[in-house]
C-alpha cells in the first residue's frame, strides 16, 4: 500500500491494476471534406483495457497515431500496482511516464488541434477506464461517480459533411455525394429520419462562404424547427466572419470557429451579437484565462479526450458556468466506448445544455456489443449498467485490430490524402 493510502472496502473491491492493454484499431470512414483536406478511408482509434487483480476490466478509447500510441504504451507499462480508485495517482503516473520515457512535449491531432502538453490527452482514456472499473466495483453507472445524472437522455446533433461520393477507386458509399445545398438537405433528411436529431451542424471551410451560407439557408428552410450551426474550422477572415454572422443572425444558434485564434475570435465577437463557439482556440485550461479576458467565445465545446478525462471536463463545465459561458461538446470520429463516456459526462454536467456533436452515424463498425447505445428522438439514454454500461466485443476488436495492421495508415493525414487527388491543395485556414 502506498504511503498515505489506507485500504477501503471500495478500493479493495476495485483492486489494483494488474495489467493494461492498448489495442490500435481501424474502422472505415467516408471521404468527408474539411478545411485541411479529406478523411482517409480509415479512422484510427486505440482501445484501452485496464485489468485489476479483482478480476475487473475497465475500458477507454482515444486517438491512435504513432506518437500517441507510444505515450499510451509508456503509461500502460507504469500503471500496474495502482489502486483503481487513485485517480490523482494516475495523473502522477502519466506525468512521470511521459517525462521519463517519451517526453512531455506537445501533441497534435488531425492538423487542427495542437496542445502544448500531451498529459491530458494521454491521461484521458486511462481515467475513463478507471472510472469504468470503479462503477463496476460499486455497481453504479459512471454518471453517478460524476455527481449523478441530471438528465436521463442526452441530445446529440446531426453532423453534416460535404463529401465525395466515394473514396478514389471505390464504389459510391451509401451516403452518396454531398456538394450542393440540395444534396446537403438530403443528407440532413436521412440523418433526421434515421436518428431523430433536433439540431444540425454543418462542417464548413470547404467551399467559398457564399456557397456554405446558401447551404445553411437551405437547411433552415427545410428544417425550420431545428437548431443550426456551422463550423468552418477557422477558414474565414475576421471581416468575412462578421459578414456571415450578420447574415445568419437569427438562423444559427451559434457560429463555431469562423476565424483562427483567440484574438481573431475576439475581433469577431466585438462586431457581432451571434454567439461564437470553439473547439480550436480553447482546448486546454491554459486557454481559458485569455479567452475570458478577451470575451472571445461564448460557448466552449468540451472534449474529454483532449481535456484530461471526465472529471477535468466536469471542472471545465464549472469554470464555464462561473464566467457565464455556454457549454457544448465536440466530437471527432469515434467508436462506442467514447460515445458511452460522452453520454455519461453530458448527463452529469448540468450546464451542458446544447445538443452534443457526434460522428457516430458515419461509422459502420464498432468494438462494443450492440443494444445499449441507441439513438431515439436524437438522443441516447444514459447506460444504466455499472461503469460505462457497455461491453467489449472481443471478436470485433480483433477484426478491427487486424484492419489496423493491414490498412497502411499510421496517423491522420487529411491534407496528404487530399493531395493524392488534388496535388496543389493547400489548407484553407483564413483563406476567405
């Protein structure tokens, strides 16, 4: 027993970490367009399994580029012996392992999310796995460990993408092409009909602002009762951002990351009454003070994969409430372990009142057993089982790991992949 840690019935039930596995997987992804290029044929994720000497297994999910995997493996090797309830000890292990083995330098994901420290992104899946373990030991859902669910169902938003009909050399996928306003309305119609979403988000930054405004206006006409958002990932100048905000005032519930950086967002905010949201210029605690001081954003999009896990994301929620900022939730391409964690977090965060983003409808494969995470009326019920409430499908995990081995991808390279089709492509940040 570590000094200062006395055994409790709860910690004894959870046990101590005996071994940890980190399994990279790949699942198929459509050719979704964005400001830095296009999604590759596969998404890479890592599934973390934390085993204890009490016979329990906790699950976590995260990114799976090569640098991130090396850091995850360094922490996995250092975790055995940790009390399953010692979350502060987990962070100490992560800091020590990164400093000693892989360097505690920054991290970058997808060419758009850059962090000065990798600690939070590395700690996050292990913290989720330990909370899953704790819930299993206690027979309580993770939302209870975060203070208790304040909502039984968590609303999510349809996430629309401009897209090619297919990856080069492949047959058209089931979603078909998405380029024109009419095609995007059809894409939204399918999303709304199949999942019941009451909010719709458009990933912009792909075409000139005029074209994307016309898409938003077409969506507004087709879905008059739906909350609408657009996220051009910083593709516009301040001037263009203000012009778009003025035109879409009363149409959008918020405008996400129209222009890069805290200073740019603050300049837009001073000239527009439309709320601005971000998951690009405020993605770590160090960003909050300058953003609040500049009144740069009115809505922060949390993401437990980036902010250090579920408890630190709850801390972010409290800070947003303190400064009168709204709270929503960001999504990257993910599997069911992440959707379960996102749902528990959103359910236990009182001021997370916007429908959360999710890429989940775009995936066709998963690693969890079906039947728990189902969309109805645009929302997912908080899993009632212990821990995250989901179970790993070991056969599916093995198949997606084999797909990782054979797919040839070892990181997310949207720009490089786009250049195989459009050789002179350059990312569109602040181009318009």
